[in-house]
C-alpha cells in the first residue's frame, strides 16, 4: 500500500495499476476531515450549496460520497463571510460528508467580455448584477477557507483546449504555475487540503512542463484542468497519456475536473484518474434524458406516456422503486417540480452505481474486460436508443 499526506488528507492506493500495462486504473481511499471516500469517485455538483432538486437525504440515498460546491457562486451569493458566520458550508447546507470547492477560476475566466486577466488576478463582473469584483489566488484561497470545504483547489487560468492559440495556452499555463505557489503560500487552514492544477491545453510539451511544475509542489492532490471542454475524446486521452505517466510514482490522488458521461469516465479511469465532477447527469436529467444501461431515454417521447415499466429494471433509486415511465413522462410534460427530483435521483444513482461497478472490477482485476464489454455495448447500441420525438 502506498500512502501520502498528513492530516487533513490521506490517500492510500489499495489496488495499484497492474504491471502488465493493460490499464492505469487503480483503487484508492481518500480520508478527509469529514469522512472517507473510495476512489475512483464521481462527485455531484452543488453549485449554490445544493445539488439542484435534491436534499442531503436524497444525496445519501443516491450514494454520493463527496460533493463539489462552486466558490464563485457562493462568494457572490450569499457571500462566503455569511456562510462562515453561520458555521461553515457543511452546517449551512446540512451535508456532513466531504465537500470539495473549486477555485472560481473556471467561472471567472469563462465570463468572456465580463472579465480581464492580468498577472495578479482576474477582474470580473458578477453575472447576477454586473457589479465589479476581483479574484486573486489569495482571494480564492480566503473564500475557500471561509467556506470550510475538506478539499480546496488552486486558482488557475483555464483556456478552451481546442480553440486556443498556443501562445495563449502557454501564457495561461505559466501564470497558473505562479498562482499555484501563491495559493500554497496563502493557504493555512489546518483541516482543509489544497490541490494543485495542471494546465497546458492540448500541447504535449506544455502539459509535460505543467505536470512537472505542479507535481514539484507540496499539494495534497493533483487536478488536471483545462479538459472536458471543446476537445474530442481522443484529444483528451492523448493529454491524459502525457500527464498520468509522469505521475506514475506519485502517490497523490488525480482529479480530472468537469467530466461526467459514463463512457468518458470509464476511459479516464482507464487512463489513471481517481476523481471526477460534473453537472452533466443532473442537467440532462432535468431536460428529460435518463441514462440506462442500453443508452438513454428521452421521457418527452410520446411512447412513454403509456409505458408502465420503471425507467430501469432493478434500479434502486427512488424513481424506479415507485414510479413508472408513464408517470415520469407525464410529470416532465406538465413541468412538475417532482420530475426534477426523481430524474436527478435516477441519473446520479446510475452514475454512482457505475463507478461502484468500476471499483469492483478494479478490485477483481477485471477492469480491462469491463472496458471491452462497454465498448462492445456502445458499438451495438450506437446512436440514440430513443429516436427524437
Ligand atoms: Zn432509477
């Protein structure tokens, strides 16, 4: 067993990647201030200190081990100092398990016309009321420390991976390295871990440089940022095949930010990633698309209005235990609030159970077989299982 880190975070790899090179998938245990998380893990996103439409009981029932909250959104509303005065983010949202906060870098840099990046930080306008704000590495750490998440991450400058010029990527990557050192210097909350972020776009040499720069610093974990954007799956895998081998003997957890479809997660686990987050399963659920082993169902399709079957046979979720496709198809058409809850419960359960299956396969040494099985299934059921209504 390889272990790293001291309190507030300890990561141990219980099943390392096999020596035969068939996969870099590995099984691990992340011990945080608010409990233990098995990896590979998917973290649902609670943007505004809530995973949309779910309460903490629902989150426990779907099996969420850890969730993500957005620093940018909570800084603007209701304000990190208010949350701190009210006892911190865990108490505020009544979630007693681990929380990871992002740095706000992705949101403020994505604001486009509303922001200006310089070497010291980012000046941006609130998407809520147009008011002017400034984030620096120190400010991002201060907000995350006030929120009191178990894991904080560095303030970085992500750029769209596919559509950015090399000089833009190079500047953003080196700025991210300078900011990483400032985040480390600013961070002093003893019960909170800090992760560094690798950037570098799709450029092999910049990814190599960034991986070496971030891995050289004493972070508790390593994020791979600037992916899950406008790149193809093959481009993303190529970047992971640069970064992860450089971290092969590094025992810290690896977190790929922003990825959320089952096929993408499977490939990234195979590439050696331990942690994931995405709004995707909840967002598509709210739009009426539910994931099933065969693909996806669009509940807005008229044929479900008379279908008495559950969304997925054998699914343990709240929606599938009690309700039919017909009922859910009715709720989504009537724009009923209950639909958002039931649909989100199903998709998060689907993805969290998929991750549990991945962990079982790694433990049994059958992960490469699971990858082949899923690829064969995708080839057979390629295209929507549910034609557009
Ligand atoms: Zn279900």
